[in-house]
């Protein structure tokens, strides 16, 4: 385990850090020790805007996916028979048998002006609605990537909630809805937070949805990273973006873990 | 002798840095460089090119006739091509296909060899292309044109009329609000806007004009439907998300037309850009004789016809003998490519002076233009 961590995380990260201080001369990566890349990127208004936007997009994706996933995961954990549950869990895994790129791209058939949805809306006298190259399309792409995982993680957490607690709440005349928010959600808190964290992490680094469905305008950090390399071979600046992303994700992951496990230290 | 290890046999710092630079270069090249194997190293020609040139429909007859294998590494932008050449181990590529605007950079960096004009059928080329300025430095030939095309705008013929797209001004019309698309590369888009601004040549502008150009670009933000890579551009045009796109030409329109999409290309009254693709031999190639043979094939009439009608995209060709063969064997393609001798053809547009060679910025750094592009995308 430590060997793998050193090889694939620590060493790669160290290389990224070193590269962020290198320079590019005539499109050629040149060893150097300059802060120019950091100053350039952190001083650029477009980088600050893009950073904020990416954090907001990923947060929104985590919130929306958690909200949509919860009723599904709840029904799966408490309402359906074991056979149906097995079938649905299997079906939630099947999207990952296909490339995410293909799945995202196929949304274009549904969302464009002449697409399936607008055709249906047209039949009832509505639309056409602009559903591509905007935040809505990007979110649809993000949900394509993360929703099944969020449902599954929430389900695994909910299914392990102690049924005696729920029964006790009912015996004490606690209403159904109140039982969900007072008993079930706190008991499944760890899974729910981890699911949202996964959603944030995957959306934060995603390139496919904001570029192919969102139209690259405005861009996210992953697009900015690709742009840095594509036109100017600015690998060091791409490294600055990448390190910023890694650092952000580490902060978010630690904050989420603290939130999930931290408040467990209650007084006896 | 170069000292690479110290007394204890440890690798010196210089050697380590050289090694890591090379490693970084390989990483930057995407780890997908053509591989050498002992069995193939004698007969494989490694080509670095835009997509499509290494496909079987283009180089199949050459491979069959000679027994050599052409292995292509594809790139999607001129700067990426230079970076790949710079960072790859010597001898990785034997032939490089480049846009004309990068030939001087390649030559100045010592990355490509001088060519012998006698090796290639330049006398069969249209006179305009026999001594194409970008390909010659100090009267020495460094690159041979293989195909070219014009960039202006492409538009949806069901949404816009030919008259409406006669000027780049159409992009600011309320009719196309949210319907202007662009390919994600600063160069063709900003050069077309520079033409609209009245700059001749469009790439050679002073800083004040460049600031005005940026403002003009930024003013298009509200009109945009999206910016994307080629797959995304094609999908935007097909799905009618974008009705008009600057910096794109007949090569894309013809591909879409083949699929029944109502898209046509136009060179607006302010003029258009010429893109050219030409072949050079990297200085570090170990198989320069084979490289010459591949270039000879691609500039021969048969190679030219294959280049003109390649499945990746159609293009105009500079060799008149190629035009003749195209008219004889594929008259319909000659018609659609406007390569007929007996009626108005693509060379007329060139002769009328509406076409300017696409070039990299002359008075500003590429980085400044790139940054303006990134800012625009952020709006």
C-alpha cells in the first residue's frame, strides 16, 4: 500500500510541484525555478472567476444529486423487496458499462433544439427551450456521471440503519417524516456526506460535461488546464491549476470527513 | 567525456535534470508516440500530422506499392505540433505536416531540413504556390504544400441567406443571438475578426489595434452558442445550435453537406484566410530517404487526389496535374471542390486578393492572443 501511494500519488504530486516552477521556452519545457507561473495564474482574473465557478458548479452538482438520490436510496433501502432491490442495484451499476463520454454526448440527442425533449414540448405547445451549452446541460452531464454512485452510497448507508431505532421512534409516536429527519438521516449521516463528497470530487475535475454539454463557455478549471497546454504548451501553468485542484479537493475531503465523523465525540 | 556520475556512481544533478526533462517531454507528448520495434524500424515511416493524412484512404496505395508502413501521430493545433517535435526523442518522426505559419519557426529552431526542390513536382503546381513565401527561407525550400483551403464563415442555409452572411457583421445581428459558434482556437477566429476590422494583413497589427480587436471579440460574448473541439463544432452545426461560425471553411461544410446538413461555406466581402498544410522532414529523422518518397507520393497526382477527397476532410490541392486527374476520375468531387478548369474555381478567389494567408501574430506574443481568447471564453 505505501509503495503504491508513493509511486502513484506522492511521486506524481512531487513532479507536478516541481513542474509548476519550470518555464516554457519556444514551446519547450525547461527546468527552472520561477514563481512566474503561480503569479501569472493567481493574478489572472479569469483564473479566479473560473476557480469560483468550478467550486460552485461542483457544490451545486453535489447538492442536486444528493437531493434527487435520497428518495431513491430511501425507497431502495426501506420500501422494495430484496429481489427488486438487487435488480435496481444492478441497474444502477450498468451505466458504468458504457463510456461516460458516449453517455454524455448522447444527451445532445435529447436536449438540443430539435431534440427529443423539445419535440415533446412542441406537441403540447411549449418551447423550444435552450437546454444545451449552458449550466443546465452541464448539470445534466454531471448527474449522468455521479447520480448512480450517490444513490448507491446513500443506499448502503441507509440499509445499515438500525431498524430498532426506527421502530422505537414510531413507538414513541414520532411521525414518519420526523423519523426520517431525526432518526434516519443522522444515523446515515456518514454515507450521505461521503456520497455528496464523491459527487463534488467527480464534478470538480470533470472535463466532459462542461466542454461537450456546457459548450466550454464559460470554462471550468479542467478546461482551463487543457487550454493552457493546447495552445501554448504551458505545462507549468497547467500544473498550477492541477495543484490548486488537488489542494481544494484535499480540503473538501478533510472537511467532509470531519463533518461525517467529527461530531461523534459526544459527551457521555 | 561527459561526466554523468560522481565518484560514488550517483547520477549527477545535470544528468538528472536532463533525464527528468526528457521524461516530462514524453509525458507531455501523451505517451502515445510511435513505437519502434526491431522488425519495423527499417520500413516504418513516422508521420506527425493533423488527423486524416495517415489514414488508409490516403496512404494505402503508397504502402501497397512500396511495402513501407506509415504510422501517424495526430495533433490538433500548430503549437501542439511544435511542442511534440521539441519534446520527442530524436528520430521519433520522419515527416511532419505543418500549417504554413509554423514553417519559419520550425526552420529557425533547426527542427526541419532543407529540401531539394528537384525532388518534388513543384513545376506542376499553380504558379501562386510554386514559391510559396512561407515555405522558402533565403531561397531555400523547407516545406512542400500538400493541400489548402479558405476560411471565412460557415452558415446554416435554412436559417440565413447568402446575402446575410456576406459580411462578418452578421455575427452581431439579433437574429443570431445565441447562435454563433466557434472552434476552440484563437487563431482563425481572431484573424477573421481582424479582417472585419479592416486590418491587412490581419496578423500584423499594433497594440492599439489589438486592444480594439479584443473589445470586438468580447462584444460577441452574448451572441455565442458555444466553443468547442471539432466534434463539438460539427455537432453544434448539425443540431442547429449554431447557425454561423467564423474561422471555418469549405472543408467542414463539405463534410456536413455530405451528411445532408444544410451548411455552406462563404468568404465574406471583408475577405478570408488561407490555411495550408505542407510536408517537411524533421532534422532528426533517421529515414530521410523514405521521408522523401512519402512526400513525393503525397504531392504526386494520385496522392493529391487522395488528399483532396480524404475521408477526414476534403481540401483544395496545389498540383494542377492533381486537378486534371481529379476531373478525369472524380468529376463530381472536382465540381464540389471548385477544381474545374473550365469555370470559376478556387484559384479565382485567390487571384481576386480576398484571401490572406493565415499567420501567427506578428507584433504581439502568441500568449497575448491566447490570453484574450481565454478571457473571452470566461465571459
